[in-house]
C-alpha cells in the first residue's frame, strides 16, 4: 500500500521547508537487458522514450532557468531554482548513460535524438536578435512551458513510485532505481517551475497557453519515440515488433506504463485557477524513497 496522499485540493504541508539537494548518483548498466521489463518490449520502450527525451530536455531546463535567475527578486525562490538546476543537470547525465548503453547493445537512437535536439535548440532555443524586453518575455514564456512539462514529470514520478506491477513482473532493479530516484526528485521539486512562473508572471492565460503547447508536443514525441524504439530494436520479441495503441493499452491495464486517461485527467487539474503542484503527489513518499534508494544512498 502506498503512503497516504495529500487530500485533494490541499497543499502538501511537508513541502514547505524542503531544501532541494542534488544527489550525484551513479548506475551500472553492464547487466541491463534490452527488455528490462521481462517479455514486454512495448512497455519497456514506452518508458525508454524518457531516456531519449530527458537528457536534452533537462539541459534545456537548466539553460532557461539560468537565464531566469537575474529576474528573481525572492531569495528563497532563488535557492529553490538553484537546487532545481543542480538536480536536473544530474538527471540529464543519468539518463544519458542509458542512451549510451542502448547504442552499445545495437539500438542506435541517433535519428530520434536529432529531432529532439532540433526542438530544444532551434524551436525553443535562444533568440539573440531579440530586444531586451522581448528576450525577457521569451525567457518567461519558456519558463511557462517548463512549468507545464514539470506537472507531467511530477505525475510520472508519482506513478512510478507507486507502480508495484513493475516489481511483480521482475523488472530490472537498477532501472527501477533510476526511474524511482528520478521520479522522487521530480515530486520533491514539483513546485519550483510553477512558483518561478507565478513570480515572473502570474497570468492564468500564459500558464494555460503553455499547457496547450506542451501537452500535444509531449504526446507526439512520446508516440514517435515508442514507434522508433520498437522499429529499431535489434531483439524483437514474438509478435511485438511494432508499437501499437493496442499494445500500449494492454500494458497500461497491467500497470506497466502510465494510463492515458489518468495522464489526461492530471492535465485537467492543471487548468484549475486554484491549482498548485503541492496538491499532486506526496513529498513524504518521495523523501522516503530517496532515503532507501541504493543510488541515492551511495551518493552520500
């Protein structure tokens, strides 16, 4: 049974005095099988999309938040942003290790990674030609997109902390520790991007506009990534040689991947005017996992 969650509509009070701590974790991928969820290539690669998206995405988070630092006038928020930057930088490197392992096992993620790099460097990148005020607005707009994305990463973090089905089917323990360590830190720092956005611009319209940008892009990248990984897999299993919605829905019913419906319901909560990220997930559960995570404990 998972720890109790905060009551709906009420913030997680244990979050109030939290100090964000980057944990310099290391993982050994030498024994990781291609299908680390045994016999489940579709579920494995649906989650593996994270390893392709996150390194470049989180490096982009870091670049944008460093540009936002001079705009912050609240000392506590600045400390939280610095802690967020430290955690996200380590997340990017941890997932990069999985990408390198996939390449060594014969799965070349290059074509998909180049599309992800184009998105974060060209479409969402800096605009040196902008005037000072326009450049400031470009930073704030990208912070708004990050706040929307961080809502979903916190949702995913909460999901994986409670995804007991992954343990029951014998998933690789090192991969589970990576996902749960990362997921716990996503829950731990889930309010930073939102608090930064409301500090820079409390506009409800900007927040919802950014969600309208982030949601379809994330969904599209995830579907494209799962299809790419299934097609590039050098070790296809049985009939599962292509990514299909039927395969995804079957895996979600077994609790091996997040459900599409629960993800969309999470998005609707972000639409509420009274929304705050501390209403999602449990800081107590996240901190409890970080206290027992083999990688996080070794980092100390």
